[in-house]
C-alpha cells in the first residue's frame, strides 16, 4: 500500500507560486459553502511516519482556511479524566458539528498500532481494535460525516534524512525527540503493522490517502486539492439532495410481541411489606455504593418505558439511597440544535460517567429505535443500523468496567389511561401530561412492536434488558432495587 508513496514527487517553487494562491482561494470558498449549508461536518484524520510533515501540512491548511471554523486536536496519552472512561470517549467529545472541520492528530489508530508494535498486544487484540474502528467509522459516515484519512509516508532512508535535517536546524531541533529515534530503529515493525491496519480500514466511505512526505510543497498542495475536491463534491451532492445511504437490508419479521404481552401484570405488594422491603433494599444499595470495589467501576442506569409507567418515581427511590455527590440524572428530551449537529450517539457519549460515579438516564439512546422509528424522525436505514451501533456502544462501556443496567417499565393500555386521567385531575401532576402523550397513545401497537424488536436485538449477555411489570408501582420499585443490588453484588 505504501509503494505508491515512494516515487519522490516534487513541486518547484514556481509551481508552488502558481498553485498555492488559486488553491487557497478555492478552499476558502468551499469552506464558506460548507458553513452556509450546515448539512455535514468534515473530519480529517492525520497519521503517518514521524518526520513526514504531518504537522507542517496541517499548519498550512489552517493558514489557508478560516481558523474560526477548523479545529485541530492533538491526542497524546490519555489524561486521568480520559482514562476513567472508555477509550473512544475523548474522540467523541471532539467531533466537529455540521458546517465545521475537525482535524485529529493521534486518532483512534495510534494506540492499537503502537501497542502491537511494542508487543503490548497480540494479533487477535489488534484485529479486535481494527474491527471496532471499522464499525465506528462506518457509523460516522452513515451519520453524514465527510471522513478524510491522510497517511504521510516516508521510506526508512527518507525518514533518517528527514530527522537528521530537522535535528540539525536550531529552529526545528525541538521537534525531534529520543522517542522518534527509538521508533526509527523499529521502522519495519511499524510499517508492517500500519500497512495491515490501513488495508483493513480503507473503505469506500472512508478510504486512506497515502501521501509522500518528503517534499513539503507537494504534500501540502496534494492534501489541499484532495480536501477541496471532496468538499466540492459533497456540497454539490447535498445541494441536489442526492441520497448517500445504501438501501437497508430486509429486516426479518419476528414473532416477539409475547415479550411484553406475557408479562404478569397482576403482581402486587401490600403497603406494609413494601415499606419494610424498600428500607432494606435502599440500605443494601447504599452500602454497596460505598464498597471499595465500587471505585473501580462506573455505573449507568437506563430507564425506558411506556408513558406514565413510573420511571420518575422509581428513580427517586434509587437516588434516595445514594450519596448526592456520586450520581447524575440525565433527563433526555428532544435533541437541541447543538445535538442535532452531531451523530445521534454524541449527546450520550458526553454523559458517560467516570469511575465511582452513577449516571441515570431517564430515556436514552434507544430513542433512535423507538420514538424516531415510530414517528418517522429518521429513515428506516437509520434505525435499522442503530441496533448494532448501540450494541457496539454498550460493549465499549462494559469492557471498560461500566456496570450497565437497563430497565423497561411496562403497563397495560388500560392502566395508562387511568394514570393519564389522574394526572389531568391532580393539580400538582398536570405538568406530567401533554398532548404528545395522548398522540403517542394512539400508536400503542407501533410502539409495542418497536419495543419488542428493541429487546430482541439489544438484550445481550453483557447488557441485558430487565422487563419490569409496573402496573403496581410499589412492586415495580422493589423489583428495580432488588435488580440493582443483585447486579452490584455480582460485579463486586
């Protein structure tokens, strides 16, 4: 894959003087069109050999374009805050919104490649990381991100020449470190692993572009032209409304409505037993939340359910047992303007907790396969691919030590009607009932089918759904608390 980048292309000063002003003007115009359209973001991944001119090229692109709308991030070793969360968290936080350009140095490729070269991981672990990157980038592209990946290459001989030249010049000597020379000694290992990773992750939607790094004029002009062409093509497609998403695969029909319909809604608990069990379970939960092993985990509690199923009252019984300094509530409503400018999982990644913290989601990322599916807020292709994207997202969290507990609270259609009417009659509950709740009720059957599909496709061994019979609120609260205590004890 790297052979084509070793041909020694050069650009003379005269050619540079002719090319640079025209390219600079064209890039500014294309960037203006991107900002005016605000239909998609641009993400540029920068990788390659030490000394191949990665930083110089990015500096040139920043100089050529409006710096207010292009943001460059250099990712070094994870900070303490970053290490407390799944590895992809820091990259999600830095994604550019629609209409902007983001540049990533040291992207999600760095750690898997370096780890394999240094012998800290094996081939199987590298392949696992590559597969995860492949799915992550596919999701970004499917969400509309224009993803450009540049790999700056030098042969071993060229790298030696380049490092010595940088080291000799007092103005650039600081850019060459002892680590650069240590990596130079294992150049062949880096090349072999890098070439494998690039082959595995160069796709139609996000191909790798390998650039020769020896001549600074050539690499800058070439990178600029590739960015310009990609921008112009994509802007033209979006102005025409041209579809970019492949037709979704046919989704098999599942006979899974029994998942909800077979729940025993007759289960009740009397007040005396409820009060006694509630106090006991809350005490156990409080003790477990202060367990020394809790410090090694983060916790996500996810609540979904039918309207008026009692999610809020159940959450209050949980938080009453926890230290207020150790939990955060995240009520999820319709996405804001800022959130709509990002891939849909972005607004949930930003709330992924640190270790020793509990985050409670009242509604969640499952809105993509529930309300967005039923109400037509996204395409069929979007919600169908979301099942695997959500499973990937949850796997990353669990693999990092997150205790993820998911609840679906179910009530009957008749009980929902009774609660709706009670809310309308009760002064301090009237704010809980809206016209949207009544509209959703008319689509009970559609939501029931969507919920059953969701449970079927996202109840995994590492992140199973717990279905709660919520016809009787005290019973539901006790079952939720008992589930939390059991899951915490198992994790510890």
